[in-house]
C-alpha cells in the first residue's frame, strides 16, 4: 500500500526518506507547564511576539528534522520523548539566555 502511494507522489529514481517511529507519549505535564508558564512568556514579551508565535518560531529553530534537505519538516512537541522534550526545553532556555533572559524555575508540585 505504501509502495502504491509513493509511486503516485514521486518520480522513478527520485530519493525518498521514510521515517517510522513508535510514538512515545511520556512527556510530562510539568514539562509543558514549565515551557508555557516560565519560558515562552518571557521570550514572547522580550521579542514582541505572542506565545503561539514563539512556540512556532522555536519549534522551527530547534525541532526541524533533515534541515537543509527537500525532506525537512518541523516535528511536533507531542512526537517527542521525555528526554527529547527536556533537550528542547534546554535549547529554549539557552536561546533565552543568549538574548538576555533568565528563565524562572518551576516549583515542584509534589512537595509533600
């Protein structure tokens, strides 16, 4: 079935890259909360964009796969593993630091 679809979309002898991965949904709510509460708002305010615009800009900057090829695409955050999301957050924090922003630390929710 995939062969039939590819045959209709690409010319013979044209290079095709197919990426198949198991979706891992172990990104934590805390990771999203930290990103949207402590990182994105400060960057958005500093640069004059909305939070949604900053989300798209930073995803493009840090989550573009196969950069520089005709097969490049921006991965969605929901497609990331917990570790990949942590790396993405680290990249966003580093970007913020480069433009003079010190990101807040998210308080632990589990303090019992």
